[in-house]
């Protein structure tokens, strides 16, 4: 892994009942506060379902494939939704990993001022 990959985490929250949520929530399924975090980018996930959008918001690539994936973190399932890496073809059951991306969309293309929000995040890339 490069140094830039080590500085970015796909952070999920772990709770006292063993559950893990992504995104993290201040109160877990059992009503407790988070006990720690888990970096999902250190795990692989399985594609549960996916779709490709041809009519995307301003600044989002066209076509844009989105997937629901499930990580297995020490026997605990954790689901996440996100973009699939550009040009990657996926199918249900494929194994993917979370890869950091500096720009998930073009900052200047929307109605918001580019400095008003973060534009980076993670995309899912097939492991094969």
C-alpha cells in the first residue's frame, strides 16, 4: 500500500454487542455508544447487487455504476453503498476492495461552492 492509502479510512463503528455499522452512528443497534472503529478498506467485500445510472447529477461520471457490497468483519456483516471503479465490470457475488479516490465527482459542476464539501471517498474495485 502507498502512504496515501494509509491516510484514508473507510471508517465503520463497532458497538458493545459486536455489531458494526457503516456509516457510523452515535447510537448502535443495542442503544450503546460506539466502542471503536474499523477500517473497511482493510477488508474485501462481496457485491450484493449493482446498477448503472445513465442520468447522473452534474459532475458525476456517465455511466456511473453503483453497488451495494457486504464486508465480513470477523463474522459480522457490514453493508455499504458506493461507486464502482471507472471501467470495471461487476456482477453479483464478485469480490471487491475499497479504493480511495480524490474526486468522486467534479467539484465545479454542481450548484454548491467547491469548498463547501469534501469530494473524495472510496470506490469499489474488483479484486481480480
